[in-house]
């Protein structure tokens, strides 16, 4: 199909009257969109809850193990002056 034939076919499709839209389509689309928004909101809340739990778990772990403190030495320092 050449470019001219494709353009002609598209023009014919655009010039036709559009098919009638079923009246229940609006309600179906509205319900579907509302369901999508509820799912997205629930997923976002779950993500924030998991992030908050991870931050709390990290803070508890960090306060218990204190990784910023130097660990105690396993050997005694050399004794001088005896």
C-alpha cells in the first residue's frame, strides 16, 4: 500500500460517522477508573508502610549494635614500665 492509498483510507475512515457508543460504557469506565485509583492508593500506602517499617527496623538495629562505635580490643595492650 502506497502512502497516497493509506492517506485516502484514513480520510475515508475519518469522514464516516462514528459508531454509536453504548450507554453503559460511561458507567463501566467510571467503575473501572475508581477501582484503579483505589488499587493505586492502596499500593502507595503499602509502600509507605513497608518503608516506615524498614526505617524503624534499621533504627532499632543501629541503636542495639551501635556500628559507629569502635569494637573493644581482643588483646591487651603491651605493658611497659614494670
